[in-house]
């Protein structure tokens, strides 16, 4: 009995340790005033990324959307933090860093107001079926996709991706950089995010067309939706190219 109890305690301790050591990811989206994206890029390229790293924030990837209202005025990036508490400590240290304060003041003096609104930020954990999160490939087009489910359908969506969708993506030339689940309500209740990579825009169109016609996908979709559709709205898709200063594979 004592041996069984000791083993159980060891397992629970290991699970707690794993959870504490699991990285947290943060997606941030910056929307610039007209004509100010280059100034924002210069600040990240020359200063911000290095200061992030100084305070324990790992730069994963930086992208510019290439289509629609976000093209030409938006920066999308992903940071990795050791934990949620570490993220808070790192941001506090960053905002109070004398070097950052000097950089921000000089940027305002030179360029005026750069951001059109407050940055958007979402914290994630990776799903159990996500690949290890890595920097984007330099020559690939990224596609950020956001899915919103009907109430109570998020687990079924993750099951479909885990058991079917990711494998079918790969057969049609689409490789995921990561699959994420938001940590905070309300998005944690019905939203998932992921990033795919494509050779280019034409390749993405061909891959999605082949995916939609794949009999294996059709069967998986039919089975997963026999009790009703999983998604409450059309997926959001944002096509992006890595910036010149993004970490890359």
C-alpha cells in the first residue's frame, strides 16, 4: 500500500512539474497608423526584439499580412514565455527597462503616434497534438487560422484535428507550425488558433482545394458533424510573410 501511495505521489508530482515547465505562447497583433509600419519594424528590428530576449521572452516569429485591410499596416508576432507568471514578470521588466523607455521616447519624437489602437494579445498553450513550436521557414507563406465553435463543440474540433485533419493537411502539402488553445475565457471556451505554411499563395489554393475534395476528409467531416456542425462561423484566415528580422528556419 505504501509503495502504491508513493508511486501515485511521484506521478502527481511529475504532472505538476510538467505543467509548471510547459511554455506559454503569446500572439500579438499591432495595427499601425497609415504609413507607420516601417517605423514599427525598425523599432523591433533594432531594439525591441533584443530587449524582449533580455527579459526572458523568446522571439518565435514575426509576420506581415499580405492581403485585405491588414496588409501594409499590421505586424503579427508570437512570443514564448516560460509560464504565465513569467510572462507577467517579463512584461513588467520590459516596460520599466530604462533602455526601452529611451527607445520608445525617441521613436515617438521621430515618428509621432505609431499604433492606431492598443495591441491585441492572446495567450495560448499548445494542444497535445501540436508539433514543437519553431520559427517560420524563410521561404514559406504562413496562414493564421482562427476557428470559433458552437457551445460545447471545442473538444470535438480538437479531436477531429488530432485524429484526422492534421494528417490530411500533410498529404496535401500543408504543414502546421503550431496548434494552440487560448488560456483565457471567453476564447478558451470555443476558439482555437493555428498556423499553416505553404510554398506560396497559389500552392495554398491548390492544397485547400485538394483537401476539401479528399474522401478521407469528407468521411471525417461527416462523422464529426453527425450531431451538428462544430463551427459557429466561417474560419478567419490571415495570409502572412515573415518579416526580414523574424527568426527563421
